[in-house]
């Protein structure tokens, strides 16, 4: 089983989290934390649904 899709998904998640933090939530701790948790949950659901066999 190839780990490449999981690695690419993790890199995309990190890039999205950093981008959203820098662009929208730089000085807002709690909204930033909630959005980051939401992004991780969405990526986790996507990974479990589409990338696991």
C-alpha cells in the first residue's frame, strides 16, 4: 500500500491551516483554534472515506 496519498493529504492540510491562519485569523486565538480543529476533522473524514481501502 502506497503512503503517497496520505503524505500529500497531510501536506495539503498543513498548507491550508497555515494559509487560513495567516490570511484570516492572525490575532484571533479561539476562532483560529476552532477553524483549525474543523479543518483537521474534515481532512480526517476525507482520508477515512476515500483513501483507506
